[in-house]
């Protein structure tokens, strides 16, 4: 049973339709023909009411209808806004439709030179793909978002997106790509007095990727990282990598796992760290067998 708010939204939507199809030759002849501007207003008001009622499908349809009319009226900005609103509604119930609306909005914002807004929408699409475990498409949109953020000199936002690309790339076994990205972010942070403390975390992540990919060069890599970032040398992150490297060389799986537990007890590792470190441990077990 429709709520009072939904009933009001339906009325507004019907009024919008009447503005577009007033009917009768004489109404058109005497200047009472189609009124898309008023129809747009009714559709957007209906969309907001459907949102309040949490009827996401109808809200998305209303905003999308408004955006289509904006296009007819050659109002790109309002069209982009309404397609984006439609995408946010559809995201809760119909992801393919949401992506369709977001991509229309991105195209319009890009054509208007509003690249920062387009970047944020690419990021939103990437996050939706991540939620759906569609990692390949998530990577594409995170990379596109990062490129636009970088073009607009929002380097911190670009690096945030590229961190995601690096994490997913490492999970897929594309270690060299992940390593380069982590090192690039670390170098950027080291160039900033405000961000330089963060560099050791990205060097830590890059070292973990090296540990998974080629443990034989890790010690050389660590020495290079220590030269880049003196704070890394005495960090717990660096000490953990060196300790794990010793365990790998000794084929000591138990000590490897224990070292991770001790570190995690005082400096909590996230799921990405744990997954990648366990992957390196599994390589020891395979080698032993």
C-alpha cells in the first residue's frame, strides 16, 4: 500500500506527464502546448518524494525522466545533476541502470570541463563495482578517476584511487604494477612535509609485494627504501619484513606465522596485508613439499 508521500509523488509525476501531453490542437494553437520546464520541476519533486519514501526505483525513474527532458532543453548541467541523482537511487536497487545513469552524467560533466565532478563519479562507480566484486571494472574506473583527479591537481585523491588499483593488482598477482604504484605514492608523500610520514606504509606494501614475487631481492629493495625514507629503517614495518625474510630463507613456517601474530597484536594489519602475507607463507609451504 502506497504511503501518503508516495501518493503525492505519483500525483506530481502524473502532472509532469500532463505538461508534456496537454492534448488537443486548440491548446497547442493558443500557446498551452508542451511545457517541459514545468514537467522537469514536477519530475524532480516527485523524485525527491520517492526518495523520502525509499522507493528507489521510482525515484531513479523520475530523476532520469527529468534528465532526459534537460537534454531536450539543452541544459547539460541540470541533466548531469539529475542523471547523477538517478544513479544514486538506482544504485540501491538496480546496479546496471545506476551505471548507465552515472556514465551519462560523467560524459556531460566531462564535456562541460567539470573534470573534478566527473572524477568523483568515476570513483563512485569504482566503489560500486568493488562492492559487487567486479574487480576488473573497479580498476578501470579507479584509474580513470585518478587520471582526472591528477589533471585537476588533486593528487591526494588521485593517490587514494591508485592505492586501490595497486591493492587489486597485487591480489591478482600483478606485483610489478602494484609495486610501481606503491613506490610512486611513497615518493609523492616524501616530497611533502605534511605527508612524508605516510610514505613508510606504502613502502611496506611494496615490500610485501616483493616478498610474494621475489624474496631473493627483498633485502636489496629494503636497503633502497631505507635510503629513500630514513624513518622506514627503524620502523616496525621494516623489521617485520626482514624477520619474515629470514623465516622464508629458513623455511620456518611456524616462526613466520608467529611474527605476523606478534606484529598484529600491537599494530593491526588489515585484510589486504594479511592476505598477501599469507600468500608469501603459502609459497614457503609449497616449496617445503
